[in-house]
């Protein structure tokens, strides 16, 4: 009888431990929400990290939230709606320059070129940037990486924004394609897959790669609040490890 009770007790303890371990397998993952500036194939590695289980292998349960703009991404980060922001590095610089005590810090970089394409209304297989003189381009938010890179490319080709080219910065990033289709501007810069979809619809034609013309730059980075990084260095490292594994995946 005593032997039977001992065996029963041992089995009960084993069952409880098994259940506990199973529960920890799910509960052990640290929940992280990432606000991304936009959802694009340009950022494929982070989606690979999600679908291939690289985040979970590092103990993270990651969710991406498309905030449709760097300004909204930074707002979500600073208001603690998310733990990590994914946007152009300039956003963190602007916040720091405002003198905010708990500012955002860029801790990892994903892209090193501009991922946008210049689109016109007509097909132009022999496109030259001199064609843009006197034209209007929808270039995104003023002070954002897409707009600043475009300005650099224009100057590289001898065109001064505001003088030789009308560079509009009054249209929100996520509605630029719709605005162009609606008749605004002569040219527009768009990311994939939007650019290719516009071509399929006959609503525009890709004439140049801004990334190719702009060269290597720190284009899109991951950032977190200073306080979060200081309190959770292991989470920041685990997230970075996951992205790195995804970048080496293919």
C-alpha cells in the first residue's frame, strides 16, 4: 500500500512538472510589439524571422503593427504602445534634439539603401534625370529618409529641389500612390509591391531606382527607448540575433 502511494505521488509530481514545463513553453516567450513604418517586401528579413521561428528560438513572441509613417511609429514608441520602432534613423535624431530625457536609440539596422522607385505617367526606357526639370514629384514627408534621399539624388544630377524641380512634401506616405493615380504630380516615389502593382494597372511606370542612385545609407533601423534598452538588454540582443539569422537565411 505504501509502495502504491509512493508510485502515485511520483506520477502526480511528474504530471504536474510536465504540465508546468508545457505551460512555460508558451508563457516563457516574451511578448514584443514592433511598430513598422510600412509593410513592404523591402523588409523581408523581419517577416522571415517571424515565419521561420527565429524570434521564438530567441524566446520572443513578436507582433508587427503597420503604423503607416515614421511620425506615427515614433509616437507609438514614445507612448509605450510598442516596445520597438522600425523606421528611418532620422526620427530618433529629431527626438533627441528636442531634449527628451527618455529618447529613442537606434540599436540595429536592416536596410542600407533606399527601397523606393521613381515612377512617371509614361513609359520611358531612356529616362534621364534632366527630364525632371520643371516637373512636380510627390516625395513624401519633409525630413523623412525617402524625401532626403530623393533630394540627394536630384542634386547629384544637377537639379535643385524647389528651383529646378517642385518636390511636394504635403502628402502622407501611405496615400501617395492614390494621390498620384488621382492626378497629383508628374512623378512619385513608391516602394514595392505598390510600384509594380501600379505598373500592372497601367497607372504609372518605373523609370529609375532611387536606391541605386542614392548608394549605401543607413535607411531603416530598429529603435527602442533608452530606458527599455537599459532594463532589457537581453531582449534587444535576442531581437537583433533573430533579424541577423533571417538576413543570413538565403
